[in-house]
């Protein structure tokens, strides 16, 4: 995969993960492995799952990244996962501080 495509698809993945996938599904995934497996299965599916995690408009970027650079696919998900977890911890800490 050329660097431009990698950047473009990666950017789309980051936006989708931080914009709707992680915020809408964080409670349902207790491990990053489960999330990666679900996203990978969605990328490998022959038909689009209308109830899937990935919006139809973003699915091509996820599929291309998975097929073209699986390691980068996993790395992007991991980075966004850690960022979302850090944000959640910060929010909880601030809520606890305001209660005290």
C-alpha cells in the first residue's frame, strides 16, 4: 500500500473510531482483542451488515487497510482505543473530584 493511501484510509479509520465506533460501543467491549476481531470480521464479510460497527461510507477504508496493511489496521485501532480509555478515565476522575 502506498503511503498516501495508507494515510487516507488511516485517517478515515481514526475519524470513525473516535467519532462513533468507540463512543457508541465502549461499554460493549471489555478488551481490545474483541473489538479488533469484530472489526476484522466486518471487513472480511461478503455483505454489508447494516447493524455493524462500521458505517457503510467508512467500510471501504477499513477493508482496504485490513487487506493492505493488517499491522497498521491493528495499530490504528489500538491507538484510538487507548486514547478513548484515557479520556474515560479523565472524565471519571473529574466527576469524582467534583463530588468531593
